[in-house]
C-alpha cells in the first residue's frame, strides 16, 4: 500500500488543503538565550508528587518571585518504573513550560510598542483593582 487512501473498503475523508496566510513580519533583536544556568537562577524550590499506585508524576517548580510552573511525566504501567528518570522528565517538562512563558515575556519587551501585550494586561489588572476597591 502506498498511502492511507489505498486502504480497501475504507473511504478516506478529503484532506484539507493547506492555506498560507501572509502577515506582516516583524524582525526583533535577538534576546537572551534561555540557558540551564538562567533557569537555575530563577528556581527557588522543586517538589515532586507521585500519585499512589500510578506512574503519574508532577513536578512543581516554584520561582524566586513565587510563581509556580508544573511539569508532568507519565510512564506505562508495564515493567519497572524508574522514579529518577520520571523526575528528570517532569522537571524538563516544567522547564519547557517556563521557557514558553519567558519567551512570551522577552518577545513582548522587544516587539514594536503598538503590538505589546503587557500594557493590555496592566490595564486589565488596574481595572480589576479598581472594581475590587469600589
């Protein structure tokens, strides 16, 4: 069989055609590289939780500013479960998630002023504070 459409007796749904959307491209200066050393400077604590009777493991990485990012790791319940390897994967997942958040923050600092999201977030926070004090 040469493709998924050659399966006898199974009608394959039509495949959507890719669509290219042309948007204005913004070139931004190169920002800092998110290195392992940088991550380690930000981390205050790391806690792991393995759920009883499972191979599901969470890793809570609390940053120095109090923000927490949670990473996850799972293993099939077959064979030997390697806790150290699970901890390594869960920590890496948390760092990946943190990297995504930091990338947004760094990009927002260097992108053109009219495209920044931080002022919108700040305005929303101020509106929430005002409504809470009213």
